[in-house]
């Protein structure tokens, strides 16, 4: 029926893949089965994601502490884990004590300043209407129209802000549960991470176990370098932008700096998203301040792109910028901001697996060819 064994193998693998796809399709059609699974996955996913992020941020610190040696005494791993975990709690606790009150105070001040912001926009539009270049456009705009339009959009901004605060308050319970679960998951990740790859290795045949172990090591290094580098970039951009905002005289520097730092986790697009709130606030004060913010952003991103990013992440991902942009567009439309954050490392992981598998396949084919050639040589002799 089949001309050779290769086509036979491809045929049976195709049938198995189609059968598996049909089974998955049928299972997803039953809501009473999938709904509890989806709720469970959504509940567990976020704490695991946050704990995994902090694990890779802390992993280089854990490695450095493990290398401490005093004469004949070597730092035990469990003690290194506890020291790393304690440092994490101290840093997070200190940040919560110092910066959270500042940011909350700035949020309150910003909400209180919305009426004055609306009035400033009204005055700005009134001045623009009186300019000669605007009058030459023969556009008729009355003071009542300006007041109505600005009040309308100002009310919309206020309602959006209120809705956002309500959503934050409604999600406080879920956030509290996640905040309690993340440190626990993180501790076990730090303590038991070294056992993960050897355990996975045992599930594979001996002929494939070493290849799986090497692939897992490559994936681990890729993720570690990317996440730890992104974390340092976020901190640098957040503090540098806050200092720049302070130098330009912009209010709410810690809140706006925090937004800029967090937004920087999205490659290429994030820096522009993060600076938008600062530009909007600056527009309510003066045009000169907007220019100062743009200059600040240019300097910070230049330092980040030319010094920090190459030193921390370098070309370990080896992903073309156009590919990153396409990934961000697709993931943003499908899964929103979470998709934009995780799509690049997920793509890097998938690509590493494919490239390693292809390299392994070429190596095996080369070894097989050498073996066949050697066999023919011995047969001819």
C-alpha cells in the first residue's frame, strides 16, 4: 500500500493528529466540562505567571548567593533560597511602604485636578479660536459650543476614571488572594526548580532524555535572560522618567514614572504608550513642558536601547523588529495587553524548540549517513 516506510509513518502521524484535533474540538463543545476548567485555569494562571516572573528575576541573585564560599564552608542551597526570598520580601515590602502611599496620593490629586484641567482646556481653545490663522479658516465656533464640548469630554474622562476605580476596588479581593499566593509559589519555585528538568527527563526514553535535558536548559537560559533583563529595564525607565519629569516641573512624577516603567515591558510600542499620560498632563500646563517630556523620553530610550538592553538581553532572542511588531499586533487583538506582554517570550520559546529539533534532526541524519557510508566501506572490503 505504501511505497516506503517514511510515507507510512507520515500517514499514521497525520491520522493521529486529525483524531486528536477532533477529540479536542468535541471536548470544547461541552460547556459544562470546559467552564470549570477555564475558571480554574484563569484563577491559577495569574499567580503562576507573576511568581514565574519574580523567579527569573531572582534566579541570578540566587546563583550568586549559592557561590559564596568562606574557606571550606559552602553556602547551602536551602539557606541561599531563604536569603534570596528574604531579600525579595524586604524589597517588595519597602517599595509598598514608600511608593504606594506616594502613588495613591498622586492619583487622588490627579482626580481632584480634573475640573481645573477642563477649565484650562476651555481657556486654551478660546485663545486658539481668537488667533488670526484660525479666523482665516472661516470656522464658526461659539463660547457655548466650546464649553459644551469640553464639559462633555471632561465628564467622559471623569466617568472613565470612576469606572476604573470601581473595577480596581471590585478586583481587590482577587488581588489580595493572588498577593498571598504569589510568595508561596515563588518560594517553592526557588527551592525546587533544580529538580524540574531531571524529573521531566525521566519521562523520556534514555535515547532522548539527554536531548530533552539540553533543550530545557536552553529554554531556561532564554527565559531567564529575557525576564531579568526586562525587569531591570522597567526599573531603570521608571526611575529615569520620574527624574526627567521632576526636572521638567511635571506633577505626579511617581505615578507617571511607574506607568512608563510598566509599559516598557511591551517591546517597541510600550515606551510610546507609557509616555501618553505624561503628555496629556503636560498639555494642561504648557507646550514647553511637552517638549521637555519628549526630550526626556528620547534620552532615556537612547540609553536603554544602546547600553542597557544590549548588555542585559543582547541578541539572545535574535528576533527581527518587524517580527516583533507583527506578534504584538496579533497578540494585542487576540488577548489584549497580557498577550502583548507574553507573546515575545512565548515566540522565543517555540522558536528555540523548533531550531533545536531541526538541528538535532540534521545531526542524526549526518550520523546516519556516516554510519551507512562506513557500513558500505566495510562491506566492499
